[in-house]
C-alpha cells in the first residue's frame, strides 16, 4: 500500500469513527431538556395553606414554563386524616394546566391514627392521578404496590415511591415497604438505562436512619445505573441541594415547605459530565411575573375498531389560559377511503360517521389564539365493509 492509499484509508477510518462517535452521542443525549416543578408539604398547615396552594396553581399556570409538576407529599393537617382533606387537595391539583404527580407523605399515611385508612384514601384520590391531565405519558406501576410508579419524559426516567418517615407501628410492614421501594427503583434503573440520559426519583422523606435499608440499595442501584440521578424529597421542609453520598452521580434536592416558598423550577439539561451539571434548580421562579404562554394540549383518544359506521370521539384539550383565556378545538379528517361527518366538529366529545369501510385518521386541533397543538386517532371501520 503506497502513501496515498494509506492516507485515503486513514481518512475513511477517521470518518467512520466520527460517524460512530456521533451516533453514540445522539443515543446518549436523546430527548430534549426537561423543565418541571417540584414542591411539597402543603396544605398540611390547614386553611391558610389552602389559599396559598390555590394561588400556586394560578401562578404556575400563568408564569411557569414547566411541562409538569411533582408534589412530594404531606397534604393532611390532622392525625385523624379525614377523607375530605384528600379530596379537597385532589380537586385543587386538578386545576393545574399541566400533568401533576404526587407521592405519599407520612402525614397522609403513617402518622394517621389509622394508617391503613389513610393509604386507602390516598389511593382513592391520587392513584393514576396524572390521567386527569391531557398530555401525560403512560405510567408504569409496581405490582403489589401500585402507588409506586414510573414514566419517561424526553429521555429522562422519573420514579415516584412510597418512602415516608413518621411513626413506625409495624416494623415488618415498614421493612417490606422499604424493600419494595428499593426493588422498584433498581428494576426501573436496569430496564430503562439504555433509553435515558438521567433519572429523577422523588419521595416524601430523605436519608433517615429508618430508611437506611432503602438508601443503601438505592445508592448501589444508582452507581450501577451510572448516569446522573436526582433524588427529590421534602422531609425537613428546608431547601437543600447537595451530594451527600460517595456516589457522585447522585444529587439530592430537598424542597422547602410549600407554605414558605413556591414550587422550585428544575431542569434536566442535555449535559451529563460532570453528573451534577445535568440538573439546574431555580428558586422563586415567578418573581418577575413574566407571563409564559405554554402551547395547549390535545389528545384525540385511543385508536378504535368499529363493527358499525359511527364512532364516539372523546378528546381532551387543556390550556394555561394565556393569552386570552379562549381555547377552541376542532376535529378534522386526515385520511380515509370515504368521507367523515362529525356530529359537532368543535366539541371534544362528539360522533363521527363514516361513508365507507376502511382505515381513517382523524385529527383533533386545539388553538389558544397563539399556539396550535394537534393529536390524531386511527379508526378501523368494520374491517373494510360498512353495511348501509
């Protein structure tokens, strides 16, 4: 091989290595930056906290660029844990314009006079809570402990667990729950490692002696995961942002008491080295009160297969109320072998009638006057043969 041939071969190899490197980088940095809000320990203070909480919902809808919001628990103000306090908080949280997630707090469970009843109430009002919102991704739940969940958002794994402090009444139950939490986090880290660039775990409590069995296993799982991990909790109700463990890919964030400070704004960046650069935290994010008009959300509903020629459409659409508070929706036909007649194309819940059998794609568009978002649903009509 002469000099020119060697030079050309070296150039080709360099190009191939660069392409492989670029592919690896693309896989590693999949998704986009994710901005979300985190808060907790409200309205555990009672009536005054309720008013603060309600204002947070209004302010978040108007000023926040967050894609969703996480509540780290503690919503009940008395050890009697009355059902109406769970239902009232659920009602308030449904006012968020973006998906809202919540985990169990000790005030809502272990510190109740009847912990089992407290957990029953929590599950009644908050299990699958994100399904109340348009645009929430599919969540997985742990078998046998369905209050533990996980979901993916733009290349980031989010894991919520029932890790609480409070009163230990049954040590066996306590230990089992801690083990379930550790198992769930480890399973999620192992299963999603190649799909994500970072992970966020959130729970009510932090690193206390009572949960050391969890912490030991969590640290080992995070080390094996090898990517940046943010652990968010409420515990002592004061702001703290640190790296308390030897595993330097773990960063810990303690959110302040909800009645003392508004939700934190957290961003998972596209940077992973050093690991702590993967996360940024902003306190008092609405201090400038700059209105942020987030795009509306549209959800056309699940795909359908019909035995007849008419379908019931049940769409969802939400908006933050900006810029004018007016949100319009419209159904339209994208494709299909025949024509589609809508009962009322501007209504989220309506009917669609099809003139011929076959596969149709329908689109739901939400328009807030500045932004438009759409979603599509596929409908198979009578396996290709409509009887007229």
